[in-house]
C-alpha cells in the first residue's frame, strides 16, 4: 500500500533539467580548504558514487549538497515537483526540513544516527508518514509492516526497538525509514561501513534492487571502490577537497586517467 500516492503530487517529466545541480561549491574550515569548486549534475534514477581517502572532502561535499552544512561559495539546486530548479540555500529552514522528510532521504554510516533507538521499528518507519499528515493508525502499521518485509525484516519485529536489532537489521530499518515517503533523491554516507562482509553484501544488494525499482537518484559516499562498482552508474574521485576525475564507473575503474585515481585503483582493486 502506498499511502503517499494520495499525499504527494507526482513530479512532471522534465527531460532537459537535472534533478540536482551542484555548481562551484566550496567550504573552508579556518585556513583549511575542505572543498573546492565541486560541480556536477545528477539525473533522475542515476546513482553517483563519490570516492576518495579519508579527508578527501567527500563527506563535506555530501553535507553541503544535503543542506546539512552551508557551503561558503557555490550553489546547490534541486528540481521541484513543479519542474523548476530551486536553490536549496535560498529556502527557509521549514522548506528544507519538508524536503528532507519527503523528496530526500539520508542513510547514515551509523544506523543509530538515523533511527530513534528507543521507539519501535514500526514507529521509526511510520514517523516520516506522520510528518506528512498521515494519522490513520491501521494504515501506518500496515505500511510499516510492508516496508519491514521489503527490507527483509520479519514483520513480527514491528514492535521491537532497534536496540534489539543486529547492525545489519538496523541499517535495513534505516533504509525503510528513508524510503517509505518515496523520495526522489537519497544521500548515503558509507552505508555498509562497519558491517561484516556477508551482511554488507545483503545490504548492498537490497539498496541496488530498491534504487532500481523506485528509480531513485542516489549520491553515495564510499571509500570502497567495490561498493562504487556495484552501485553506481557514475563516479567522482576526490583528493584534498578537489574533484580530480569523473566519469562512468566502469570506465574510471578500468582505465583511470588521473595519477591519484590510478594509485587508488591499483592499491585497492586486485590486478
């Protein structure tokens, strides 16, 4: 059951405009340049991986484009449902919060940062729907059960709190919480970091399936090039706050052009 079909209007087809346009974004912390002149466009249904070592600026970029940390310079525009690109930093805080609850999702590296750990799994999923005005308890519970099943969590755990869940289950619950409002854009910050290999594979497979089924646009930050290969259509390589290479994922990984990308690929990926 998709309760939002009656709550949110569907976006008109805008074939000539990207969903997200980032132009010349920069950020400094004192004398340190954390991000410099980052620019890219993201299209509906496209997955973009941002890769680089720790300190490369990828998380600074993610926070800037997700309205979590205002950049010093540059512009971040998002395609509204009436087909207009809007500067997110010219929106009011209330408009930004509404965007974060509806058209956007944010999957944290640590699931505890993206969940309410002391309320039930069902309440975690239903809370975003309640934020849009849904008050029918039976509908909220039915939708929560449906989404728990979609992310491979036993619906019988609907009244359990995330504290009783494993790390992989928490991450899958966080995914359900974000996707229940059928967002058009999801930000992911190292979504499988810290999970063991078998759990990581399940979560990645689930993310890939859901992003394809829902035609989600995704910006995923990762240090793991195998994650980028599996998830992303395109990738952007960052070093010391600058974008040094961008292109189709397979093309960048199989034939890297920039010396830093070559070093990154050769040191991480098997020959």
